[in-house]
C-alpha cells in the first residue's frame, strides 16, 4: 500500500473520469459475482463487462475481491494531519477546535479509513455474507491503512525533530482510535460512511472509563 496524502479538494475532468472507471469496475464485479459466484467471476470477465482492459483493471484494483468490495487506496488529508500534529492550528472550517487529542485522533482515523470506500451497498453486504473470507480482506485493508497513518504521522514528527516520546504518543493515540472505531462499528456498521458523533462519543467515553478502571 502506497503512502498517499491528499493535497486538496480539487476535482477536475480527469478525477471524474477516474471515479467513473472505479464505479464501473466495482459494479461489474458485483453484478458478475452475484450471477456467477465469487470463485467463478474472473478478472477478465469483470474487465470486459466494465469496458476496460485487464491492465486498466489492475491500475484501479489489485484484486477482484477489492473490486467487489469497492476498496481503494486510502487518502490521508494533509490538512487533517497538520491539525493533528499542531492542535493550536484552527480547523479549515474556521470553527473552534474544542476537542481533545483523542477526539482528533479518532476523527483523523475516521477520515482516512472512510477514503477506502465502504461496502455499504446491500448487494455487497449479500456477497460478503455469502463469502466470509471477504471480512478478512476488509480487515486487512483497515489494519494496513491504520499502520500507514501511523507511519505518515511518525515520519512527520521525525521531520520536525520532535522527541521520541511524541512519536510514541502519536502512535498510541492512533492505535487507540482504531480500537475505539472497531468498538463503535459493532453497534453501527455504517460508522465510517456516516459518522455519528453521538455513537463515537459513546465509544470514546466507554474506553475512557475502561482505562480508568485499569489505571
């Protein structure tokens, strides 16, 4: 998985065409898997149905499983990284920060994981339910994305010549944020697609209380 930091919200014709190709391949993969089964749906058939070459298919998705799930390379928002590393910076929307470091870690993790895409389509849910190995694929992507986020933040801390304890704190916060989101996901499977502040707050509060009990 490549380090990918999103530099800004600019969207042009090229971006729209790329998004459209992602969508066509994903929909073709879903349709063929529902018709033929996951094992029988081939990359060649998916590419043909989507109107692209095999080479183009692999430029967009590394495997048919990822195409079925609609999972992409994660994008880490540069402004969110800066806001996390420099809490004194005002957020881009001009509102008051008003959130502690754990909240910021959770929000940064939500944004990054959400950029993977989410198998929220009912058709995809049906495929995953029938092919439980796809759960493992989603988990692998999310774990790798969290590790990518940790590495990007650690590198930025090193570039700023900040203390090793700062790097350890950043890593611990991001890992804890991931655990909180997994906990919240158990109650709300769409937490990444439609983050519910109340559900996230509840999960954070639960973890704070649990940490107090073992402190």
